[in-house]
C-alpha cells in the first residue's frame, strides 16, 4: 500500500499494537445496542417541522443542530440525550458530544452539509465524539472555494461511535482535493472504534477518492452497507487500513477502481471481508471470505 500524496498524514511511528478485534467488536456491539435502546425510548414522537431540532429529555426546540448540542451540558452514560432533527438542510459543521445521539428524519430528509476545511484538524461535516451516534440522515461534504480536506465524517480519538441508516457523501468535481467520506484516526487520533450499518458511503472525485480509511490502531466494523469510491483524478480506494488498525466489513458492497480494499504491510493491520460483493482490485494481505 503506497499512500497517495493527496492523503498525506502526520509522520508518526506505527503503534506497537492495535485493538484486540474480538474485544473491540464486543464493546462496540454493546454500545450500539445501548444507542438503539436509548433512541427508541427518547426520540421525539411528535411531527417535527422543517429545520426544527428537539432535545430529549427536555423537549426544547432549536433552529440548528449546533444550538441544540450547546444546550446539553450534563450528558453522561446515566443521562443520555437524543437530538431529533426534522426534515430540511442544515448548513453547518456538527461536532458531536459524548452520550448524545443524533436522530434524523431519514435519508434525503435530514441533510447536513458543509464545505471542506483547510485545517486538517477541523475537517469533517460531522466530527465524531466518543460514545455518540448519528442515524437516519444524509451527510454531505463538498469542496469549498479555498480547497482543503473534503470529509463527510471525521473520527479522531472516537471510542464507540455509531453510524446507522445514513447516506454519507464527499465530492469534489474539480478532482483536486484530498477526499474521504469517512476518515478515522488519520490526523493525530488513535484507537477509535466505529460502527457503520445500513449506510451508503460514497467518495466522488477529488485527487484520489477514498470511501473509508481506518488508521492508527483504530477498529471499524461495516455491515450491510456500501463503500464506493468513484471518479477522481486518480483511481480511488473503497477501503484502506494501516498502522495496526482493523477493518471488518460484512454483507456489504465495496468498490474502488484503484483498490477495492487495501492495507499496509504491517502484519498487525487487518482487513477482512465476509460475504461481500467486491468491485475492483483487492490488495495483498486482505482476507476475503465468500
């Protein structure tokens, strides 16, 4: 695996070891179950108006997701919140909070959109946090006038982050920008644990489109999802892993003209594809089980 120059990361020595995949999956599965239970219990059952955001518990309504999140100051494992997001387009960068779960009104109904950021430490339309989640939403990142890093969801140091029933899109029609639909621990982060389920992840255009990267001792589990890299100045990658990270993808579709799936040559890095439909070359060391 030769890193594209457009996706250059800070030079760091690879960690000595990544997560134990079995333990990471067990912990992540338990968190996902907790998210589903909390959202089912707390999500607002009222009919949400366009561009209305409701926080439960409390029932307070806000015009933006950021304002709703700012109002929450006491979230914890014992006091979890759900932010119910009505239909509409929210043009904002959303920084998640621990134990606060974002629940949209559905793909194509709740749309969160932002242009690219020139500072790689501030990239991402959605910026993940540990113990947080986003559901039932479309998240868009596009190349802004100043260029920069086009990232739909950025995960740095995010232990237990859940993405469910979403559409994530990063696009750059100029074919010049670094472009990732989901970026995990590629910029000074480490040890993130991310779940992606029933979600379409698309990277279109850019210098080298990359649907999902899993770096620096991170763990990611994709299930019943699509990871697609298309177009771009150079052939894209559906999924990549490096630096002792683990990417487990199951019952999913993965596409990339450069690589469908690719990992570095570190023996502690792992990509396993179970029962997947793969379109594009598969890099050395990737385990594919029919």
